[in-house]
C-alpha cells in the first residue's frame, strides 16, 4: 500500500509538473514569433551592451558600427517579436541577455530573453495594484538597470527588486512606497535607478523628504536620504563625475521642482539646487539631464514657465549660463552631436506643435527647426505621417528616430539642417514613446498599443541592423 501511494504521488507530481510545463510552453509558443536569424557581424564590428535606459553612456548614444542604413522598400529584417503587457519601460541588454519589464495579468513581470531569438531564460513576477488616473497604461515606466550579474527594477508603485541576471534569483526587494510614505504622483513612479559604486540611487519623492535615497547594492539596506522635499519626477538620476544630478518635480501644490546635485560620498548631501518647473499644477519634469563637458548640464521641460536652461555646477551650486523658453522637451531626451557643440531635441508638449530643433550650445540660440511630415501608402492606404514627439538615438554617425506613431527613420542631423536617409513603418500604433535599445547590431522597438495596420497588440520587436551584408547565419531558433 505504501509503495503504491508513493508511486501514485510521484505520478501526480509528474502530471502536475508536466501540465505546468505544457502550459508554460503553450504560452511561450503563443507569445513569441520567430522570423529569421540575424546576419553575421561584419569583420571589425564594434558592439556594446545597452544596460540602462539611455544606454551604456547615459546619453542615448552608442559606439556600435557598422549599422545598416539602406533598408530598401521592406525596411530592416524583423528577426523576432514577443507579445507583452502594459508599460513604457525600455528593454536593457547585457551580452546575450535582454531584460523586459512590463505588466501582465495583474503582475509586474521581469523577463530575461535571449537577444538573438527571444528564447525565454527566466521570469519573475509579483502582484501590483495600480490604475492610471488619466487612462494611460498601468504598467511600469522606469526601465531596468543591469550591473554585472544584477538586475534592478523600480515598478510603478515604487517597488524595487534586485535579481540575478544569470538565474533570475531574487536577491532582495523593498516596497518603498509603504516604507517611506511616498506622495501620490500623476502617472505612478517612473524614474529608472542609477548604480553608483556600491549604491543604488533611487528618486522616490517622500512627502517631507527625502527626495532621493541611496541603497546598498548588495542588500538593499538604506544608506542615506537627500533632504530635499521636491517630489519624484519622470527623469532619471545621472552621474556627473563624483556627483549625482537629479531633475525632480512631481505632483505638488504649488508645483515645485528642479535640478539638485548630490554628493553620495557625503551621505547624499545636497550641494546644489536650481528651481526649474512649469507654473501649472499638472506639469512634470520628465526629460533626464544632459551632462556636458566642463561640469555643465542642460535640463528642459515643456510646460508654461519652463523651457531649456544650461547650467554649470560650481562649489557654490548651480550658475545659469543661458536659458531659452522655447526649448521645451516633454519626456524625450535631447542628444548631442559628436563635436559637443550642438544639441538636437524635440520641442513641444503636444503632437500638433512638436518640432525638431538644433541648438548652439555656446549661446542657446536655435540654428534651425523642422517639422518632419510626409504622406505614405501603408498597406494600400494613404496616411499623413510625421515624427511628432519622437525618440532620438545617436549611432554610427547618424540618428535613429522613432516617431510616436511607430515610424522609424535614419536622420542626418548637423548644424545646417536635417536630412532623411531612410524611412520605414514597422507598425502604426499610438504612444510609441519608448526609447529603442540597440546592442550587437540589433534594434529593439517597443510597440505600446495596438497596430492599426495588423491589429497586433503590444509587443517587443527585434530588427537586424547589422551592416555586414553577409548571408544569414545558420538558424538560431528558440528551443
């Protein structure tokens, strides 16, 4: 009888495990579509990781080359696509591993995938209770951060998690909203963490401070809090040498916010403070600081009473170099030319008034502005399209541009103007607001809403931009 019971238990366990495995495989089969293998990398190709929201150098730029710029009529090759849930977070990449952060079935979900074919490597999820008051998506806004074998995420309710990149094991996790009385915000928490030495720097915007905290990277232990009462914005902290710059400013009456400089070696002491915030209540700071040479930094916001300002950090705090009220980027980050002389940004709070602008960094004067529009026949139908509030990414001597309706362009930007080098419509979907990621010659685009051309729901798409021109390598299908 005992042997029979044990055999029966083993059979039950086997059936349960097999059922779970079958369900998991069916889910994967349904979500992941594999199309092709990537081309071989060109001889002498330069490839890099994309471990953070704005890339390895925190400036929406990469040293990868060569990249394919002649797409032809069909555009770059789609390698694989993965159905996903809600959110606006960018994917991040280290080596052959990609980390995706989104919300599905009431959970915030952190997934690790193979870069080349989308194969699932591990998955971690936890329940989340959040509903966007303005009707936008209910998923995470802040992107993951990879540091060595650790992955850090900050969810829409300020839950921070630290996992192993190789195995998905949870090292530690904290509910910062519950622990620190974080004030309500317009769209939930939306900043990405910053790794600084052995610290994780997180903007939280607690009611009476701190605005920013430093946590021990290995354990999540609280190390310090920056005693500033400005709320948490949707920009991400940036490192400037041995200092950290944080562009604060979330929900508050009256609206308050601006740029602070923190010394993390002095327990998060605030050493500089510059108010810069829109005058109306429903305004936020969302574009991350642009770090420039000579301890200079550019910040911008698009609401009334704002614009762009160039500052210099000194021993006495911030000093203003120039300001231009007509340079108001919303959440899109400006990019810098290779010479460090010209800034390119999308000015405009709304779709209808968005324009691409070139700015001379020495004077703050506009060199030119352009509204890039065109009419295209997509799937047999005419569409009036434009880049509108686009994301910009500097790569291989040109600028990749993802328009907010899903248009993908190569642009040549310089002090004389903008030239369209290539254009493709991989999907036609609103709220294409997520900055692409680029690593190993592969471009990763986040489609956040339903594609009006095909009816396909939100997904992550991987495209081949490898510039070798070689035949496709042997298949790298998911197992």
